[in-house]
């Protein structure tokens, strides 16, 4: 029972490159979320999903896209990375109010 | 929009001292949650408070929810080095219980 896993753990990108972050959960939770965490800014919601095949914008969605083709997976895409997207990205899942977080992906955009 | 403010932003204590962090919301909350994030780690759920004036304890940690359900506090008695980390409060976002607005957190460091 792995809980929530994220791939990759760390990545360095050049400005303009694209990449996809993968979040996988084995808890059968309906809700999934992508957050970014920057120093002094707390956790900010990028996009979220209330079930398979659904996605919605959060607080800071610009520059990101998401997909939830399977219930257990939630993908976060950066089409053209910018230095401002350097951050730690956390995926989270929930059945109701309590959220369970993955270990995070550290992304550096040069 | 809804804001959740947390103070202080940082707190450094000597081991054995007490610690308190405060959380204030611009709107009335149906519930409030607290999470802890160890350095280099991910946020981990600690507790949820639902009732007005509710007080819950977990060993040396005491959580309170204000009477007006707009503020909350976390108090740690006799801190230990294992308490080091950032403590976040979070409340439902936009009337939806499955979306949360997080405070910016309080970073606690403990000098042994």
C-alpha cells in the first residue's frame, strides 16, 4: 500500500522545455489535487479533480494543464517551462475533507 | 476571496519551552484542519476541528477552535526536537469541504 506517489522526485528543466509530473494513488480516493509550495507562500492550489475524467482550475492555474484519465492517476503538465515555475509540487488526494500528500517533486527551471 | 492568516511566520524556542501558533480566517469556517510538514517532507494531517469552541488534545499538542469558528490555535507544551517543522492550518475553500485554503504556515525550530 504505497498511498500517494509522485514521479519524478527531482527535475531540472531549461526555459521553454515541457514535462509531465505524475501522481498515482492506491487509496481509491475521488478527489485529487496539485499544489505548488514556494518559500513564504504556503501551499497554493494549481488544479484539482473531483473524479475520473474531470479537472478544474485552482488558485494559480496559468502555465499548467492537467488530466485525469484514470481514477488513480493525476498528471500535471508544463507545456513551456518558465523560471517562475521553479517550485516544489505536491499532489494530494482525499475522500472528503482530510488530504493525503505525496512526497513532492522538486522542479528547477533554468 | 477567503483568506487564512497564520502568525507567527517563524518561531524559535529552546527545548522544553511552549509554542503557540494562531490561525485566523476572513470568513466563518465549517471546520479547520491542522497539518505538519517536517523539513524536506510533505504535509501530514494532524487533526480536524468542527464544533464551535472545540478543544482537542494529542499528547503535548492542544488544538482549539474559536467560538465564532473564525480562528484556531495550536499549542505545544514542552517542545522537543521532534516538533521541528512547519505547522499549517487549512479551512474549506469557497464553501466546498474538499478544497482547502492553507495558511502560510508557522516554521518552528527547537534549540536542544
